[in-house]
C-alpha cells in the first residue's frame, strides 16, 4: 500500500523473491499494462486505487499475483486575492491566500524582483508588500497541505508600479516689489505632462493656472506660498512648494504746480504714492520767507492753497514743501522741493 497526490504519476513495481524457474517472467496488469512496471495516475475520485499484476514463468502453476493499493490525497488549490495591484510608487499591496475546507495549509510566496528581500522567505496566508520602485513584478504562491501535496500559481506581471514625476520650479525675480509685482515661474519638473499651479494669491481671480511656465501678477505686498502639482500620464503626482516674497516699496509722485481756483481740476497740492504708512506722515508748506503756513499729518489731506487755516488763498508764487514719509517696513524718507501756486 502507498499514498500519492491526486493526478500524480506512480510507478508500480512488484518485488520478485522467488517464482518457479527464475524467469523470464510475463506480467499482466489489471489496467492492461505490460512489462515489469506499470505507471498509473493516482485519482482522488477512485481512492483507494487498487491494481493487480499476474506474474508467470511459463511452467509454474498457479501464476503469482500481487496487489497494489494506492491511497490518493487531495492537492490544494494555490489561489490568492489582493488589494489594488496597480498604482503609483511606492505601492503597498496586501495579499491573501484563498483556502477551502478545514485542511491545514503551508504557504511560500514569491513577490517578484527584489521585493522579497535578500534571504527573506514570506510564508503564512497573508502578507503586505511594499513596492518602492516602478516596474512590473511576477507573483507566485506555493501551497502545501498536511499530506505533503503541493500546487503552484504563478501570475506574470501581476503587480504594476507606475513611476512618479519629480516636481520642481523656480521663480524670477527672487524678490519682487509691489511696484513690479509680476513673477515668472519656470517649470523644472521631470516625467510630468500636466501641471496645476496655486499662486497663494487667494484674492485674485487668476490664482490658478494649468500652463507649464505661468506668469502671475500679485495683488498685495505679502509672503505667498506657491504650490505646483506635476502629474504624469498614469495620474501619479508630486508637489513642489516654494515661497514668493512681494515686498512693499515706496513710490511717491509730487506735483510741481497746482491751481486752487475751485474748478475741481488740480485744486489741491497732494502727493500720490504707494507703500506709504499713512499713520506716519507729515507735510509742511513754507512761504518765500520761510514761514510755516500749512501742515498736514494725513497722506490723503493735501494743501488747498489757504494760509494757516484762514480760508484765504495764498498769493501766486513758489512755495517750499517738506514731506516726511515712512514706508511699510518702517524706513523713513524725506523730500524737499518747490511747488508753484497759480490762481487762474
């Protein structure tokens, strides 16, 4: 009697100790085979498989018979399921062997490439494997039951790991000012074919862009965080983040003449500018003899031509101004010049 796994080949060979005249012998097998051995296929459906062989030497009576009993054991099914097995690097895949019945199973996995590690053997019904690099990987599972019967499943290119782009960009100028707030972005990404930009300028309707190398004009002096997402044809993404600094700057325009004639055109001597702190401002007007005739501490309040708040318009002529301003960074600036008053 012997045991075999289902559908395995078994060679049956009688052990002749002494039969008649010592041969030659004739063999007649119950399955029709001839010769001193018979190769049979063990079938679980017919277990136990019983075979007989009749051996004769042509003279001895009766002939000798031998009986072989082959007990057939089941072969396990090597099957498994996994989580999503296609995705961007690094890709983590959970594998789970599929079993049936109450048999005891032993598993050996091959997760392809170098992902099973040098000298590492993965066993057990469940494993979660991380694939850090792009490529395709074969997955194999060998299942053995308590009878020692094994089966193998090999899935070619079962895992596909997509490459991930590298997102990077630079901007110019390195430090822009509110007077020239246009910033150009240069895309330095690798392995991407589409892009999404967020300039961090959330008050602007043009805060986003999808072009490769965009240009953005910022609204205010501020420190902005810019995001650029690079996407490849597999949908894999990478994000680059950099700051853009728009610094405040002082620009002031001081007219050289005005006409306080109440016609609503150029009636007030009033400087214009950007980047100026309105809380730290002073303008003084002096006549030709150096007498102070007007003072303003508000940037939006100009000289209407009157003298010392009397309501009387000063005479035509040239007057001296002294203007003190502070920019938004606390730096002080001082302007001295002449303005011509003309009554028309």
